[in-house]
C-alpha cells in the first residue's frame, strides 16, 4: 500500500506492520473457543487474537493452566467448538495426558495443541489421535487466527470482497461525496464490480448523487434480515453504471431507524460474497451499529476539514479505531474543502501532528465542480476528467485497492494539490 497514505508518527500511533496472510483471511464464524495456557507468552497472543476484527463473531475465554486444568474443567462443563491447550510436556507424556482430555471432550470439539517440541513423530501421533492442529511455541497473534481460520473457514469458498468504510469526522465534510466518487473511479478505472451501500437511512444522498430513484434498497434488507441472500440482494440493487450498483437509503423520516449493533452484518457479509469491492457510506453518528461497521471493515477512510472541531473528532476516531482494530493499519485520512476563501484553517502539518497520521490527500475547495456534479447527479470524473481533484480521486482509488503506491515526491495531481495548500497556508 501507499507509503504516503499510511505514513505515521510512530511515537503517536504505534501499530504493528499488518501481516499479509492475516489481511487476506475471511472472518471466523460464530464459534466458542476456550484456551488453557501454561505461560503468558502463549496466553497473551491468544487474548490478542480475540480482539482482532476477524474474530469478532467468536466467543473466546482464556484460562491459565494446561491439560490438567482443561480435564478438570470439562468434568462438569460442556466443551466448546474449539479447545486450545498449551503443553510443555515431553512428547510421550503429552500424548498420555491428551487421552484424559479426549475422555471429557465431545467428539465434535476441535482441539489445537500449543507445544514446545518440534518433533515430526509427535505431530504425526497427534494427527492420528484426532488433534486438529499442533503449533510449536513461540506463537504470534497472527498464528492463532490463521490456524483457527484453517480449521473453521471453508478453503474452497470464494474470496470475500474488500470493504471500505467512509466516515466523516463531522457532518458536512463531504465524506459521502468522496465515497461515491471513489466507488465510481474504482469501477471505471479497474472494471471491477463495485457496490455502494448508503447507510444513512434518513438522510442518505447516494441516490441523488447517482441520479437514481429506486423503489427499494438497504432498508428492506435491514428490516428483513431473515430474507437476505444473494438473490434477494440482487433485487435490491440499483444499477448506477455498467459495473457500479447501489444499495440506496430511503431518505425518508416516516419511521425511526434504531438498530442493534449487528443489524447490518448480514447484508455486508452477503454483499461481500457478490462484489469485489464494497463501499460503505457510514453516516456521522456514533452508536452500536456504526461502531461495529467501522471496527469490522477491511479499510476505514476518515474525511475531515481543516478546523478545530474536525481535528478533535478525528483524534477521537483514530484513537477509538486503534483500540477496536489493534492489528490493522491506521485509517486513511483525507482533508477536504481546503482553501475556502477568508476561512481560517489549521495547516496540514499542525492538523497531522497530534494525530500521528499524515493525510493521504488534501482536496481543495472547488464549489463549482462539486456543485455542478451534485446538481446534475454526476460524478466529478464525468464533469471534468482532467481536473486535479479527479486525479486525486483516481490515485485514492489505486491506493485503497492496493494497486500501486503513491510516491510523495512525484509531481502528481496529489502532490500538486498538497503544494497548493502549503502556498495558501
């Protein structure tokens, strides 16, 4: 991915380099997991794995104590879908102790052993005994998630589409407009199927921006989750362009839109199975379902304008997402509506410094281009394909889909806009 897009101040925002194997994993299904560990060097990465967004549907409990503790525990308790047990015993002693565990485990329970002996004979004997996997310590958080995925995720399943959630640091910053234009650019530049989900049910603007008036859309899916499958989803989609479809918001106030935290999970999962790219247009509200959506998206993009309220809100969002997504990259930050005449602004450097995240792009205030596009139900690229802003949108499309790196030293549309902002500040 782009060095520019993810350049960070490591003192302010420390994050491990994302494991490429971890990034490609499908979410783990809704299973119960219990771990019995002898050492903190094993229990800590397992606990961290439980915090990963790919494990969001699982229920994980970590106990201290190895095989003996597990055997005692399951004398009176039902076994979960998966048991993870650490054993530092030598191979033959380990096999003997696992026979006791087998006596108290349900036949359907999967078992992962974390051992301290790299022994081929031991591995073969464990596999013969029905153990699902043997992992040699030391282990990492990514090791645990990957092993669980190998057991519970169908290897023949089609890869999931890439979900990108756009959210504004404040209302009116243009997050929806940027999201819709990036979606259009991805579908147009790369000939990818893209679905835009307008999640602002009372006030969504995607139908206006794409000049659509569909009779149904995302509301029907949210209010009838039991009906959601790929056939039903196809009926709800409105075709905006050859490879761009829309799950439109009703944009009406005839009902209230109070949802539980998992309300959108089913439609997001189903949509990701049907399209390579899913753009989530998340409204500027904070509740259970927006929190869940941002926590579980593959990528998060925050749009802000260069003023104090946006800086505060962006800082809160970045700090919260760091806690919700400890094993993922920082969110991509975009500065929009920069250079409004006579409006005092925070400079690019001063805005970025307390965040520890450098904006991936700065988009200048161009009211005529944006206004004409909005009033005509067209995308920016349809109005003026040669605009520097359109070039910036196109570069963002490349960055967010991992197609190329944006080099800050190149004299691209992106860098020229940054230079114009510096001259104005």
